[in-house]
C-alpha cells in the first residue's frame, strides 16, 4: 500500500551520505533525484524513501511520533544497519535486540533527527 516515505532535510548532501549508505546495505540505490530531493529504492519494488528540502522553503522539522521502519533480512542485517547509521552521522535510539513477540529491531535517527528503525521478525519467517 505504501509507495514511498519522505523525510525532511535541511542539508541534502548530508542526508545523501546517510541514505546512500543505508540503501547500499539494503541492496537499493538512488532512483530519482533533483536539486531539492533524492529518492532511494527500486522502481516497481517495495516502498522507497526520499529526503527532501521542504517545498514551502521553511526549515525541515521532525514529526513527533513519526518513524520510518526499514525491513531487514535478519538480525545481523539489523545490527549492520544500526552501525551504518551511527557511522554516517545518525544517533542511537535503541541498540539492536529482541523487542518481544519475535520482533527484532534497532532504532536510530538520521542526521536531521528523523527517527528510523531496522527490523525483522525471524520467528515469524521460520513458522
């Protein structure tokens, strides 16, 4: 149902460095870009992510309670995505680990403060 998710940025070059690294780990790349935005994903594939300078010209801000969840293949990839995020200017919001009910996740923010997580549900995949 979701086609793509957009997060705001005040520094597109910094956001590009962060999301280029995240998307490379997930096996995707940039699929569209212009002066004010970059979108990552696979055309015709799963939902993508775009970082954009706000259209109204105002400063980008973080949505309270808003989070983008990135599906990982397994717990090892969750850990890699968390490490990549921190190595590329992100901040920690919760180390990789079991969250209950077979949900394994790590939480982080991009350099603009947008909250993301990487997750997998290995117990559900096995069953």
